[in-house]
C-alpha cells in the first residue's frame, strides 16, 4: 500500500487550517524594501551584480518552431535549450539587478522578460513534449514549465508591485493557465504517481512540486486552490518516497540529488513556512537519511561518487540549500559539509546566474543570517557507510582525510532511474582523485533517453569495472541485479560481497560470479576478489578496469599515474594477461571531466575454464 509518511503530518486538516490566503505568504522582501536589500552581504552583492551584468549584456534570444522541432528531427537538445535557458537567466538577472541596485531602469527589462515568456507557445522543453510542436491549448507540465512558473512567481513577489498592471495580470494568468490549473485538473501526469510504472518516480516529482507549491502560494487567487495544490503535492511526494531508497541514497546520480533530495527539502520547507509548523517532518529517519547522502557521496574537492548519470566532477548546486536541510534535520555533519562546499568563496552563492541555481535558491542564501555568519569548515569525510537499499558501499582509508585510498562499490540493479549497466562496478580514488573510474554520462540527446540508450558506450557494462564472458555484457532491467549483496564494516576494513551472475543474460553462461570489494585499512590496500562458475567452457573471460590516465606496465604491475602518487594494480601475471586500449572522448561534457581520452585495461584469463578466480591488489605507490 502507498505510504502516508508526509500525509500523516501535513494532514488535510492541518493544511486547511493553517495555509495562508492569497498574498499571505511573502518569504522575501520586495524590491521596494530598500532597507532589506541594501543590507545584502556585500561580496555576494558584487558577485551577483557581475553575473547579472554579463547576462543583461546579451540580447533576448529568439525561439523558433524549427528550433523546437529539431529534437524530433535529429535528437539535438542544445539548439533550443540554450536560448530557452538564456531568456530565463536574463529575466532572473534583471530581477536581481533591480533588487540589489534599486529598480531604476530595470523594470522595463523585467517586464520585457516576463512578457516574452508569456508569449512563448510552450514552456515545456522539446525533449519532454508529447508532440513535435506544442499545442498551446493543451499545456504540458514538465520540469521546466514548472521552473518557469517558479521564476515568474519569484519575479512577481519581488517586482510585481512595480510592474504595469497589465504585465502583472498576464504573468499571473499565464502561470495559472499553463501550469497550476492543468496540474490540479489532471491525474495522469507520469510524475504525479497515480499511474505507476515499473520505473517508478524520480527527481521530476519533487522538482516540479517545489515550483508548483511556490507558484500556488504566491500567485493563486483562491485559497481553495492553494489548499488543493498543497494536498495534491503531499500525496505525490509520499508516492515519490515509496520509490526512494529508505537509506537516503540517490540512485539517479549525485548531481540529481540537488533536484531530488534538494527539491524535496524545498517542498517541505515551503509547506512548513506557509503552515507555520514543520509538523515534525524533519525528524523522520528517511528525510534525515536523504539529507545525509551528499556527505557520503563526496570523495574530495569537487570529486564525487558518480554511479548512474552523475558527473564525477561537479560544482555542488547551491551549498546553502544543503546547509538549511542539515539545520532543519539537526544533522551537524551535513551542516559542516555544506559550509565546506562553499570553501573560501566570499560570496554566499556560487558564481553564475540562474538557471544553474534557481532564483528561489539564490534568495534563500541572501536572507539566511546563519549561512552568512557560518565560519569556514573542513569536510567531515566519514570513514565508511553501507546503503543497503541503494546497494552502495563507500569507505576511505583515513577517517576525515582526503589522502589515502577511497573505495565506492555498487550492487543494486539495472533498472534505476538514469541507469547504467553497472552492477558490481566500483570506483577507486587515491589522495582524493579517482583513478579507477566510472566514466559517467555525456551531453543529453534523444538517444540518452530512448531505446538505443545502451548503445552509448559509457552506459555499457563493458566500459565499467566489471567482468565479461565471451563478449556478453550486462543487460538493462530490474531482473538484472546483484544477488546476496552484503557489507561488513569494521574499524580495519570495509567489504561488499555479492553475486553478479543475475546481472548477465543467459547467453553469458554465468552460473555464479562472486565478487568481493574490500578496503583494507591495516594493509593500505583495496582488493578485488572474483570467483566464478560458468555453465559451459568459455572462449574468453576478462576483467575490465577503466582509468582516467594511461596505465603503464612495471614488472607485472600496472601503474596509473596522477598528481602525486601512482595507483598500483597488482595482478597475477601467470593467470591474467594485461592489455590497454585508449578511447578518445569526443563528448564535451565527458571531456570536461576526463580530458581527451580514457583507457580500458583488459585482464584476460590465460586458460579460461568453467571455474576460476582472480585477485587484484590496488595500492598507492
């Protein structure tokens, strides 16, 4: 049965009793409140004005029908999305500039931006549209239709009182017509969760609702509509939580936490602020576990564990959002981690205008006195953790330190949201930098989310740190999963054991493939132990290892170079033959992380048979 985890706290009665009337919730001061805006943190003011000036120096870009249709024609997303997001970044920049400097001459810019967005045929991205060209009479609410509604709601809150009444009325009417009314009228949105699919719900549910709640609270004209939106949102978020791991893990990839767990927090924060009570929601174990996940997925610096569609190297959203989540959940380690993400940056928000950081997230950072006053912190870097529902083990050699070895290993299944076929794969970092890597995901195209997804090389098990029999890779699907996954955590070691056989199709002939990934602190070593039984005599059995730098052979060992020490892979040369291949990286997003190439080590069993074992030892030189 569906849970009512949130619904038992934010009950229909509580929402009906406590939600404010239209115009009753104003979380941030308007542009006209010069006392509040003139007191904004000076370094943050300077950084935001600089990024706003860059956005405002560019003209409003056009959006065309042929640009919209291009996704259907050749799968390209970027051609339409770049001008689409540039418009929204320019409007957000105009709003922030007016707020920080005083309205001055920016009101015309704000009005132009709001009017342009209202003139668009659709706020839905081409990649999410059910038709090649959108039907304005049948608005489709996707992530960015909701984001647009949120942006316009914040625009109205800050500058609406100063806009021409016709512009303001149009802004409000369009948000209600395109987003709020369709949301309340239909129950068949896939992200709403009443029509369940095998794939379940993902980041769309909290991300969209974080904007819907804000838009309704700020722009709806009837209190009954506000209450209806909130009730529906609570139900949808409970259905979302039914599909999320109870251990708090984000199996979509660490970058999606900021629009999954992070947006969930925004939903709960908005409900709590509007109702005047959090109803105890931040004490729920599952909510606290979701808050803690970014701490566990962090390696060092901007390197993160990146199973699924997460990038290995990323700027971490808006750190203040995590800070506020940790504060609400009463988790000092999360608070410390969030402050460490900010580092020595004097600004309270990362450089760059929205949409990298949505306008509401920027406003939250500007008016959070605790965040502004928080002293610098170092990363907590916990020693180890096992997330049994997500199926991920993380462990570091030295508690609280970036130095030494770091191991992340994955069990799980091959039907996760943003899945890669990677059951049993692992990542090894040395001194804070990944050396045995998960390549990650490239620039999104139509293929990324289509039936040919697993023709993309970085999605395939063959380009993860996994075994392969006779060239047969893992397959996608819920049944392709690890069996008997178990972790053992101790002061001197952390280990994940599992059977990888179910992750391979029958034609691979794998009866059992036991894998143990172990970080041995006493020996300063990561070990990978494989033992297998096959149903037939194989022609070829290999172990693949993917590296970020070109390995070199040195006396029966493989050395993977990097800054500082080499990573050393010792293998039994008498039973395994090593070869190395280079793969050029043409994808812009992957190249930004790994450079122009990655390498794959193939350790081939010299005399493959139905039974076998392999033992690898990974150390720092």
